[in-house]
C-alpha cells in the first residue's frame, strides 16, 4: 500500500514551484493564494521538512524541494498524457481549446466547420474564460491575446493585428472627419482602456466630449456597434466578416497596431496529444492566409489536411 501525502498538497507545491509564487499557483488551480499556502504548509508538516524558504516577496525552493519538484512535474505530465490517450481510446481524439469569448465568437467558431469536415473523428471542445485568463490544466491548448510570455508553456505567435473604428453604416454617413468622434458615443472594452486614447492620439484628436459606454468584451462592444449604439474600436480579425457582410462600416481608414498579439499556447507535454498536430497545422494555415491578405470566411476557409498530409 502506497503511503503518499495529499494529492492536493503535491499539486499545490508543484504549481507554486513552477510559477515561483503562491499567486501563480492559485491562478492556475483556481483557488485562493491562502489555500495554496495552507496546502503546502500541511504537505511540509506531513513530510517533516520545509520545501520552500519564505522571504519577503520571494519564494525559494529548499534543497529537498528542488529534488522533489521535477519528479512531480514529470509525474503529473505523464498522468495528463495517459488521460488523453484513454479518452481517445474511448471516443476518438478530444481537443479542449481555451479561448477568449470574443475570439471564439468573432473569429474561430465561424471557421471551425471546415476543420470538422476534414477531421470528423476529432472532437473540438471550446472552453472560454477571457482572453487574458490563465491557462487551465484541463485545456489541450489555447489561443490567447498577450505578450507571448506564459511561464511553463510553449507560446507560438499566431498573428498580430491592427485596430480600426467601426460602426453601423447609417452612423458612418454622419462621420466626416476623426474630430467628429469627439461628439460620438464611443464604445469601450473595459479591460482594454487604452485602445481609444491610443487611436485618437494617432489621429490627432483630443479627448472625447463624452465618456461613452463600456462593455466586458469586444463581442459585446461590436454587437452594440452593429445595433447603431455608437462607434467601436476593434481588431481586424473581429470585424472583417461583418464589414464584408455590410453589417459594419469603417468611417476612417486609419488603423493602429495592437500592442499584443494572439498566440497558440500549450504545455510541452500536450504536443503529442491526439489530433493536436492536425488542429495546429490548420490553425496556422488559416492565420497565414489572412496575413497574406486573403479574407477567409466560413465559405472559403482552408480545409484541414487529413492526418499525415500537408495542409491545403
């Protein structure tokens, strides 16, 4: 009979050692920082020796902690791989892809049917939690908006973009010059407060006369723009389909570069997950086509190549 410490304590220690902080471990495991600290403390009491040296604003592994940490990481990665394999045996490959809600609704989901047509045996499950949400261990991979730095994960640059103002076509007719935006209702995304000031500064326009309206995501902001509520500022990937369909119009051609980009993010241990290579190849072919100036829609998105074949 195995005499092992608490599994929760081991997970808390492994995550804290990998992130170098209880805060990072708490975000990953979706518990409080105090809970992580308590679980690690109980683990240390159970084992009879400290695993961390705790100093002000610093968390350092002891000699025994350094010896234990890589073994735990390898063990948890092995369990994750085996779970993927067993899941594939039961129902075919399953990919759980973490996405920000706006990226899911405005870009990936409208293009996903072509991947499914080429790979009906690969089940893609979409999990949303916000583009800036921490990586979940339940996800095979994620497409996240950020600076490319996710400690403990591989991050492959998918694409960068620019931002442009958009609004309903009827409203665009009343906007003759960027200065007209000072009196318009500007639609903001609450967690990207610098978007509009950055664009207005590039356009040589001062602060608007009104505060405008704020929404919790680009998806909600763009729906308000389509409904004629005001003028939104959004990334190109989120607006090009609606512009082509005539639901949105671009009142001014000025586009400014975004300060962050989209990345495909995953743990190295997930690289061999069943179906991951096919999904990754299709995703990058799709992004490359759009970067080359092709407007990719559900009707002309590149079909995913069958497993073992080159992408179309």
